C-alpha cells in the first residue's frame, strides 16, 4: 500500500520544558557525526544532523508478511514491523547567542557522539553525550525543532542503559 509522502515523518517543536522533554526522549541515543554539528552565528542557529533510534516504533512482536511462493515481496522501510529502526533527523535550535563545548573536540570531524538527552537550565540548553561530553547553547528563548528525513531502516542494535547510566548496546548495527 502506498503511503503519502511524510506520513511517518516526525516533526516536533519545543517552546517550553514540557515540549523539550518530548524532543529529548525522541533523541535519546541518537548517533551524531561531529562533521554534522554546526553553529551558524550570523543566523543565531545551531543545527545538527543525526541518526536517531525510533523509540516510538517499538516492535509489537515478531510480525511476518506472508506471500505466495510465486510472488515477489516488495516493501518499504516502514513495513519492517518486526525490527528496531533508526532514521536520519535534523535538529535545529534558533535564537542561539553562543555555543560552548566540554570534553568534545569539535575539530575531530570523523568522530561520532552518542546523544543522551537535552536539558534546559535557565538560558542554557545542554546537549549531554555519553562519556561526559556537553555542548552548551546559550539561548535567547527556547526554540527547538526536530524533523525526520527520509525513510527509517532496520537495525539489530537496540540501545540499553545499565543502572549507572553507561550506555551499552544489545545486538549490532
């Protein structure tokens, strides 16, 4: 069955702490190439491209699609009901006055970060990464946008966290 373009595409906007908590939950365990992190100071905009784990699409069990032996099987990424998924997404934060980082070398463009959460503390928006790294944005007001891009793809790796908050994975990508 054909689906309209963007039918399963997530688009979220955060203007207050409650909204931010939802965006943060959707971005937990997103993988971020450092090469895709950018601050556009003239536009007061911080952007980041990432691939996020689709927490909202958890498999409801092993579902299989049956077809006759003579039929070829065609499906898109959203038909992988029995698998975990990742999807490319873009994060945009507007009204950013300055950007600082701690324990992250933004010049190592070939490295990846694992995003744990977003936290607001007054006029600071902190992006917290595994390993203790932080990117801190000073914002004039909270204005955060998240948008999925493209189709999801199946992954065998499901993020998991032990009691100490250390990220470990189950399965493999």
